[in-house]
C-alpha cells in the first residue's frame, strides 16, 4: 500500500483522462479548483489514441490520395499514386504523440495532478488507485466519473486483431487488407468504409437498419450512398449478419438470405458500450441503467452526493465535444454557478467520410414526426463556384425551418450538409439552430464569394421567399 502525495486532498478527483475527464480537469483548474485525474492508460482517451484523431488522420491520407489521383484533371502531371501504409501509420502516430505530449504538458502546467492507475470509487469522495506503484487512495470533495466506453462486439465474431477487428485494431493496422467487410453502417462504419475504399480495399458494408447513417437526414444519406456505390462499395442494408468461417487466408461472412462474401478482414463497428467494469465498489449509491450507463440528471449529477459523470459513460451522444460540454456543466454546478444543461437534440454531428456529413437539429422527417409544419429548402453544391473549382460537387445543404402562421419560414429547426469540407462549415448552421434564428435574420449576413459556405447563405435566402440562385 502506498499513499498519495503527503496529505493530498483535492477539490475534484476525475476517473478517466479522455475528453470528458480532461475537459473537466482543465475547466475546473481554470476556475481555481485543485484537480486530480486518475488514468489507467494515456490522457486523451479513446478520442486521441483510438478514435477521432487517428481515424481522421487516415481519412486525410485517403483525401491526399484522391487529390493526387485527380491531379491530371488540373493539368498537374503526377504519376499514378500509391500508398505506403507504414509511412501513413507512422505519420498518424506522430500526430497522436504530439497531441498527447501537448495535452499532458497542458494539464501539468495547469496544476492538474495525474495518477497512473485504475480508479475505483469507494464512496464519499474516496477513490482507490491501483497502479504500477501499488494501491493508493486519493480523496476528493467531488468525484467525476469519466471512464468512457469500449467497442461493442457481436456474438460469432471474436475479435482477434487479424481477421476480426474493432476500431481499436483498425487504427493500428500495419498493412491494408485487400478486402474488408464493415459490419455497421453508422458514423464510424461509414468513415472506415470510405477510408478503406479510397486506400484501395474492396469494401462491403452490412447494416441491419434500413439505411446507412441512421439518424441523418434522408437526402444526405442518399448522397452518401450514391457516392459510396459509385466508388465500388457494396452496401447491404436491412440485413442481418449470421457469422463467419475462416478459410485459410481470410474469412467468409454469411448474411441476409443465404448470401456471403469472402474477405481478408472483418471490421465490427456496431457502437460502443459504457466502461464501468470494476469502477464502483459496493454501496457507492451511484445508479447504473439497464444498458450499463451511469445515470445522471441534466447537470451531470449521479444519484450519489458529490459524484458526477460525463462523457461516453452516460447515455448521451457519444461525441468528444459532448463530453467537453458536460464537463463544463458539472464544474459550474459544483461551484454553485448557473449552468445551462447540454441540449442533446441540437449538438453538432460531423462524419468525416467522403463525402463529409455535418448536421445539427431536427431532420425533415423527425420534425414532421414531432407534428411540426415545416418549410424546407436545399442547395446542391453542383451550382457552387468553389465546389466547381475544387472539382468536388457531390452534396447539398438542406435547411429545415418551422412554418409560421402566415406560411413564411420561421425559426430554423435543422441544418444538414453533405459534401466538401462541410464539417468545417457547420458552425453557422449549428449557431442558427441553437439561436432559433429565422431565415430573415440570417439572410442579412454576407457569405464570402467564392466559398462553399455560400450554399448555406443561398439556402436561407431561398427560405425567405426570395432566393438568388436557389428558387423559392
Ligand atoms: C473510431 C472512432 C472515431 C471517432 N470519431 C469521433 C469524432 O470524429 N468526433 C467525436 O466527437 N467523437 C468521435 N468518436 C467518439 C469519441 O472518441 C468519444 O465520444 C470520446 O472519446 C469519449 O470521451 P470520454 O472521455 O467519455 O471517454 P474516453 O475517450 O473513452 O476516455 C476514457 C478514459 O478513461 C480511462 N479509464 C477508464 N476506466 C478507468 C478507470 N477505472 N480508472 C482510470 N482510468 C480509466 C480510459 O483509459 C480512457 O483514457 C470516435 C470514436 C471512435 C472509436
């Protein structure tokens, strides 16, 4: 048994140093709180080491390859490009390592104490840390659970890191499989399908639900599906996967009504489960839902006094920036400051497949299902000068507004984008939805020309009833 620093007691002990945990720590430290973070692996969590950052880094590799392959169209002579995946893997790791170093240094410079080890909440502010130096106990007036999530798996597909992979293994591959089945056509599944396809693998996507990207607007999904099929990705939706039989060099996956496909690797991308294994000692008073999530109120308070939970371990959208926002709400509330709970129906969603997808707020279908009368306009990127210049015109911007009594478009309910760099364009759409801005208000703002963001400006102008390029 070792003890923590002599007499170390903290205002807040955070279990888990991923986005939810480190945002809580950095925001709390900025507010003058004395913070400890217990992390069993590396600060940065899934997002930095096995998620957002490495996945987007490989998608950027795919984008560079596409650009070079299309260079001739611009009169730029380039040999047929090829990928040396060991270099790509090395670059990805360098980006991750630099960011990890920066984050660890930032936490240190803010006075956050990091304990290496696995944290267990014992109760009333007491956290046990099992680490390389033995077992210690650290005390915090408040404890924040930010232990995150791990990939879900499905029966019949035991993850071995060679034939069957989850996102954890995909992002450390040393060689690209020549052919791959992606089970799950959600955000992460579509990013992997797009990346593997662009890097030269033969890709099949199997999705149980009727469409790719469940939850996205159907016009957006149509664009993604069309682009995927054009690039040779085989898509089977509304299909169930039965199992797989290794066949020497690869495996044969059976699905649907007697169908099968033989591939080099299977990527299981069916969501993530909250990680609470061994986290809570008996009698902490923290409640956990049937699906294993830590239960919280809108201010991130668990059922136990002074115990909070944020990020993927609670049943809210599993996004890094949602964890950031929840950490801020928790810290403000523990400080007794007024906090605005996260409005989960209006958070920004970005999917970095090609073409990219970005949205906030209600889809046309969910708005109608909610009984709202809506006015909808969309502007395809085909008519946008910057998209033409880029040679990347697949996509559209769609805005859903509530219909006023006089028939005009009122508050904006949802903004949905698919196409070039839309993940960088969502900002003003996200603001519009959350500010409940109207097209009349937004139509007064200028968009630079030529820019991709003109598509958003054109769409809101059309909603005022007087469009320039988009008819009203
Ligand atoms: C392939 C992929 C791509 C993604 N892309 C995006 C994206 O583009 N944008 C986006 O917003 N989100 C994305 N996500 C989701 C994002 O990574 C998660 O929402 C985010 O990492 C959740 O943050 P968290 O802090 O709750 O948990 P995590 O990031 O999972 O961090 C939890 C941390 O807690 C530690 N831990 C767990 N239990 C203990 C314990 N008992 N003691 C000590 N330490 C513990 C873990 O080691 C880990 O470091 C992606 C995820 C994946 C898998």
